C-alpha cells in the first residue's frame, strides 16, 4: 500500500459533494469570515495563476471554518467580454455557447482541485439573472445624476466600420484589416466617479491592510493636484482662456499660452483661419492643427513625446501683468486634464522649456533659488535648463517680488479671486468612467432614444433588457446588436411612438464591481442582494487576486461600494479591509502565457502528482505576494512530503487503532521519555507557527515548512522509540499526528481528511476544531553556561538546553555586559564552546 492521491481525492470529493459540506446555510449570526477571490474570466482552461489564487483563498477559508467562523467562500464567473466575441469571429462559435462550454470545463477543473466552494451559489455575469441588476443600478445612477451621456473620442476603423478598443489598435492600424485607425467622436455613457475622487483618496490611508504599492498606485491614478485656475482675456476681446496651473507664482514668466488641439477655440480657429499675426494661410493652418490632433493618442500621453505646435496668430493678456502673450496650439497639452489650456513658463517647466527651445520663444526666469544671491540671474544667463523647484519671486514679479513661492501662490490666489479672474483650485487626473462599449457580449444599457421624448430610460419593470441570441458576427459595420431589428426597434415607453434602443453594452468592469454582494443572495429575483445579509457579511474580510487589478477594478470596486452606501443599501464605506495581491507564476523567468508557449497545465500536474501536491507546491514555493519560478522538482518534493506523512500514519495506525490508544487529554511531560518531550514541544511549536501564519501573516510557505519539519521530527522519534513500544506514552504520537492532520487540512484537504480517517476519527476534519497550543509546552529547559575570557570567569548566560547553534551561543556570550566590557579594544582570536558547560573566548590585548 502506498499514498495514492487519485484514489483519495476522488473518494473525498464525492463525499463532500454528496454531503454538501460547503453549503452556506443563510444564518446571519455569530462570528463571520468573508473570504473572496477575484472571480475568473472563463477563458477556456485554468492556468497556474488561478490555482495559486484559489489555493490561497481555500487555505484561509478552511482555516477560518475550523476556527469556528461562519465562512462565506463563493465562486462565479466574470463571463462577459471580448474574447468570447472574438471566438465568434474566428471560429464561428456563438459567444454564449463558447462561454458555457468554458465554464463547464473550468468548473470541473476547480472541483478536481477540491476547493471548498458552495457551488449552489455560483453566479455568472452573462446571465440575465445577474446583469438585470447592472441595469437596475444604472437606472438608479441615472436618477442620481451619477450616470450621464456626452461626446467622447474613440478609435474607429473606417474599413470595418467599427469602434476599436485601445488593445485592438496596433501601430496605429486596425488589428483585423490593418487600415489606419481614425479618431471619431461618439455620444457615450459615463459614471461620475470623479464625484468620489476626494473620498476615494482620503480612504486610502485607512486601508492599512492593503499593500502599500496598491495604495500608491491608486493615489497616483486619482492624481490630486492643488493649484489655481486663471483666466487670460483674449486681446481682441472675444472671450477668455482659462488655464490650470500648480505654479501661479511663475505667472510673470508665462511667455506664451498653449491650447490642446481639441480645445474648442483651437477647433474654431482651424475653421476660420489663424489670427492676424500668423504667417500661415487658413488651409495651411488647419492642416497643421489637424496633424496635431491626429498624432498618436498614446504617444501624446507619454513624457517622451516630441513636442510640436503651431502659433495661432492670436494674443491673450496676462491678468497680473497686463502683458500680451502669444497663443500656441500644441500636441503636449491634453484636452482631458485641467482645462485643456496652459500658461507656459519655459524658465521653470521642463516641457515648456523644450518647446520654447524648439520654436525660439522667450525663456524668462522669475524664480531664483532660496539660498542663492540676487545676482543669480546674471550668472545663470538664459538658463540651460528649467529651474523647477520653489524659490523666491524675483524683481520682475511686480508687487510679489521677494516673496517665497508658497506665500506668493497664496497671495496671488487671493488677489485673483478678488479681481474675479481666478481662484485656488484642485484638479484630479481621475476621469469619469466611460462605460459604453460598442460590442455585443455585455450588459445592454437600458436606454431608448425617441425623436419626441429624447433619451428615455427603460422602466424598471421592463428589466432585464435581454441580449438577443440570434445575431450575426461579421466584425464589420458596428455592433452586431445594431443589426437586430427586433432588438433595436421598440416603442417609446413614454409616448409609444416608434423609437430606437441603445445598442451599446456596458464595460465588463461594471459586472465585477459588485459581484461580491450578489454572492450573498445569489438566487434572489426581487433584489440585487439582500440588505440584511450584506449587513452581516460586509465588509469582505480578505480579498485575494492579481496586482494587475490595482487600479481599474479595485477603484471601481471601491466606487460602487460608496455609491451603494449612498443609496442606503450598504452600511460600510469600503468593500474590503484586507487585500492580498498574489505574485505571478513564472516559467523561464517570464509569466506563463499561451503566446510564449510556456504554460504548465494544472490538470496535467493534478493527474501526475495529485491536487493536494499541486496546491501545496504553489503555496510552498514562495510567500504569496512574490513571483516564483515553476519547478517540477518542487512539486515532486511536495508529493513526497504527503507520501511520507501518509506512510507514517499508516504505520502508526495499527499501534494506535485497536482501543483508540492514546486518545484523550494531554498528560504533560512527567515521566515522558526525552524523544517524546521533544516531539510534544515540536508539535505545539508547529501549531503556534502555523496558526500565526494562517491568522495574520499569511506566509503559507513558512507554515508548510513547519509541517514538513514536524514530520521529520516524528520519523526521528519513531526510530528511537517505535509507536508500538511507546506504551502509556503513545498519546504523544496520537496527539501529534492528529494535530498534524488538522493543520494540513487548509493546504491539502484530501490527504488531511484521509489521515483523519486512518487515525480512527469520524466525520469531516473541516468540522474538527483548530488545534490550540500550550505556551508552557513551548518552554525548553534552560541551562547556565560560564563565559571565560582568556580562562578567567567573566559572566554567566542562560540558554535553551538543546540550543545547538554555536553562533547564537557566542552572540549571547559576547553581549553579556561584563564580558562585553572585557572584549573592548581587544582582538578576538579564538572561541571554544563546550555545550552545556562553558564558553571560552581567547583574545589578544
Ligand atoms: C504653469 C507652470 C509653471 C506649471 C511651472 C508647472 C511648472 P500636475 O502637477 O501633474 O497636476 N498642465 C496643466 N494642464 C495641462 C494639460 N491639459 N496638458 C498638459 N499639461 C498641463 O501638473 C500641473 C501642471 O501641468 C500645470 O502647472 C501645467 O503647467 C501643466 F513652473 O502651469 B503648470
Ligand atoms: Zn417618445
């Protein structure tokens, strides 16, 4: 007989399923633990990243359940999205069929790994039962003015006549046909996440159990910036240009203004022709503006972009100095940040400096370093590069000359406000969330367009607006939904005249923003989720997933929580207090991916080594946050460990079985043979270590290493004193092995359950309580060692009797105060340690 994972695993999976051991019973009382893992996209097959993610969650969930918590540990599918639609285009498979097939495969794979999910609560976001609530929330957000429609630019392929996602544009060309991609403006739906920018930012420091890295990424993404808005009047009196600046203290050095090429005034001038001061004709000028507009959008966002611009021929007036400043139009100013217009200060801003050099524009210093003499300007000449730090405002700064930058800014903001040409202002990089997608496989946006009534929301009672299944996929001529007459042609809910249905669907990030709430009452047909259940289960106690979701998903996830709280549906401000971002599984130094051909198939590993060994390996290879390199030798080692444990128990089994030898209370160390005193201590110490890791630190690798050591210690003990010879002391073996089985359960549940049964235990190990440890059992006997320096007794130290680590003993000896004194100013030549007795330090004066 030997350890046979395929038999053990099949046996227990069947029993768990037939006894429905993971069922969540709906009781909302007692200590709870909500363990949430990012739900998978049903792409086809599980990959090792999934196995890692879900092995972590399963360990935590099983541990908490054994500690007596009521545990929520659900699973579902993020099943809308582009790959399904691509499968339709490439292989002619309907997205719904492709998705359902993939879910069937992947569910089987998850079940084969033995994760503790209540499958009766499984959800899938492509089902009307789920997305109906996306539509419901959309209507409420519309009512609360958190959803709105406006024009926005999109990538458009003129030959396929379709909108392209950024990922579908390669080198400026369409991924399908290669045609040059154009920019088009379309009316689209947005969620007003910027209303929550400040709250999303302020909440970050309180998320102390989130990785710092994620908090910083969110902070940068929100990008709060304190500055000023200042209006420059056009010289010809036809309006004004408002700029956003963080450095109003440099305004006396603003030698030109720059508009984004999409800035409305720039567009108007492109039509009407440039101002009188331009050398260009209308045609030339508009061609220039057009060229700037069409420069690669992604390139324009980068720092490295080659700056290009054109003089508009118009001037504006600096409200502080009255000076005339030329107005330029350039590619490095973005329409969707600040106001889309800037005042350029080439002496103090790097981008402006580079631009001024290219076009020969004036560079005028107005700020000097704090600790530099006032002649700085003369020495510095025209400045080789921008001087960007704060400093002292120079003599050319009018009434503000001599002020420090910060004080200048405060004064100038006040004066601007008083003069009604500006004010202090805060700006965010965060943009409103564009949720419209011109695709089929997503949640239909519940809106109807009527020539009489305008934009009409679908009445709540008409939800869900279901996706028609009978569609044609051509990849051309816009969204396939637009060609389904029965879908598009509707009666206006207000006036009953013929109207058109919205054919855009929602970004799939909408689906994943609130799924954790649907899990709480997955079959509820009257509400998105049960408010009472949410009051009990929220917040999520731990959320586990990839770092790739640090901003988009995890920000939307927080945003939805706040929106639902404002709707009175949730009583928490944040969806989860603890976030664990797991590292990647690499092969050959890079992430496993189909395109690189370096994928290791989980099923193959489960077939060869068993689910338990596979799970143990992904947890043992590294702490969860770190990347690790796949290593088949490592998984073999894990299988060997499980096999050694199985063999040990099967050998002890007979000696322990007959009358339940050794069951009962811990009887202390009185009269115990030395091997068993040590084994007992190791068993308690292992319990302490494993408990600490599972409870807080979550370094599962350390916990598993401790379990491996415990098995080694057991082997050492049995070779000195076999179980059948242990007589009345056999309880130490039983206690140790039962502890071991229970502590193994979160990591290798099938093997643990099998060992539990082999030890004569009835029932499921999941229902056995988590073992506790006796702090007293951890205490080792201490001995006192004499410490000599050159043969003279200089002190005594206390160390554990079984401390074999010489370096540790020497450390203790050298830090004994009196010994330390005798070691001052001398050279240590040699050390002698006689275990249990003496430490001698030989020194030279
Ligand atoms: C004048 C100035 C002088 C600026 C100076 C900086 C230094 P952060 O801190 O990232 O928010 N800016 C404003 N809107 C812009 C846009 N739409 N496209 C490109 N640049 C824009 O950056 C704020 C600064 O970025 C603003 O302050 C503005 O340049 C520029 F010595 O105004 B500053
Ligand atoms: Zn109407």
